[in-house]
């Protein structure tokens, strides 16, 4: 399975504390119309940590139904509990997702051997393509390239990594260890373009929630060897990228979607709270200058 281009780590709209299904379906349709290459429901940006398993299964099912096979769906299905990750992966597989996004177990900080056994156990119960998610800023564990190679050797389902360290040297070593055919996806919007140059095949992106055409267009331009256009799009997104992390993700991106009129509400589930009032005008100014609103 080849994963290529820009995949949006979808934000989840809420209404009165519940999933806003109508808005979510409309949002997915807009993403596809804008040229996005794939969709990732129930990741960090989708506030998966505050969803029940039932809600997570429903969101994945909505996404698969709405995508209608037009673009691949990589469903967030990871957990720091192997048993829970198995249950979530079965749910994603039953819903018809093309692949499962599997975060390295957070808080537990397993050894390399523990990581291998974790993913082997999931694959034994729910075999489907896995995208391993390496985000040490949230998990407290950095999956090194040599340990990723141990996983891919033991678990054929592990076909890709979402590399969110922002470390280009580490990204390059992933290709060195796992080979040029391995799917290296950026998980850090600041470093997509340089990561493509060392063998990356795309990105699971936050900013593509609000700028899907730009992020997808940058990847396409790079693959078409139009490096000037790719650089221009990268530079256009740079200030917005910074704005997406002026507060904890997904606060800025969901607030942006509300400012754009795509989400009727910018509501969150605790412990995430709405954007600080003094940051809203700053965000609006950046979005206006970038032509987003």
C-alpha cells in the first residue's frame, strides 16, 4: 500500500457536547473537493483522547461512508493499552478504514522489545495496514529508526510511520533503515518539504484542515519536480503553521475552522478549553493575510 501526498488529521466538530455529524460530513466533502489526498479521523487533532470507543467507531464509520473510496482513510486506533488498541483497530477494520494510525504507547514508555510485542499483538487480532505514529512530545518516547526497523521486520502490517519529531536527520535514517519503498509521512507541518527531499512520501497534516489545497498542492508540485512552486506554497503556509501552534493543538485549528464558517462552533472537551481571547485577533490577522478568511 502506497501512501502519497497530504492526509488531513481531521478536527472533530461538536455541538452541545456531542459529535456534529452533519458538519463532519460537510467538512469531509469540502476536504475532498479541495483536492486532499487522504483523511485521518480520530487522531490528536480530532481529540481522540476524549472520545468514547463508541464515538470513535462512529466517527471512523462516518468518514469511511462519506469518503466513498475516493481517498484513503487512515483511522486513529492506538492506545497505551494493547488490549484497547486491539479493540479500536478491530473497530477501524470493521468500519472499512484503509489503514490504522497506531501511536506508540504513551506514559508506559515500553522498551523496544515491548513495542514490537505491542504491534505484533494488535496485528495478530486485527491485521490491516498500520501507520506507526512517533510523537515523543506527547508520548515521552522517541521511536528511533533502528527500533522502527525491528517493528517492520516483525510486523508486516507496519507499512508507514508518521514522523513527528521535526528531526530531518531521524527522518532520513528511517529511509536508510527501512528502505526507499517504506512510507515516511511527516507529522510536523513545519518540515514537510525538507522531509520529502530525503525520501518522504507525504504528510499527516494539521494545517490542511484549513488549507487543504495548499498542502496537497505543495506535495504534488514536489513530486512533479516543480520545486519553485512547492517552495512558494511552503512559504505561504509558514506563518499559518506557526499560528496553528500558538496554543495547544487542536485549539487554533478548530478556532480557525469556526472563523472560516466551516464549523458552527469552536467547542472542545475538557481538559482542552477555547482559545484565549487575546490570541483570537492575532490568529484572525494571520488567517486574513494568508487569504484563508
